[in-house]
């Protein structure tokens, strides 16, 4: 299936969960926020959130600074 991750096309296996995608991308799980189709998905739901063809995923990382 095809999804958009931060506006870039990506092909994933059917039934890929949001958590699997983040692990595949080596995202730091404790410093990442995620929205699927413009809706924020809480960290507790990442493993049970199954992505669908055409989904738009936005990934945000916390950045330390002053």
C-alpha cells in the first residue's frame, strides 16, 4: 500500500501499524509525535493503529534548545 510520510511517498506492507512504521524509520519513540490524516494519534495507540492505503502521516520530533 502507498502512504505519504511528511509529504514523501512510501510503500508499506498491508496491515502495517503506526508503531511498525516508526520502528522501520528508526524514529526516537520517546521524542516523536504523530498525526494520521491530520489527527494526532496518542503514543498508547501506535501499536493498534493500522495504516491504510492513501494515509497521510506527519511525524514531529521534539528539539531541545533555548
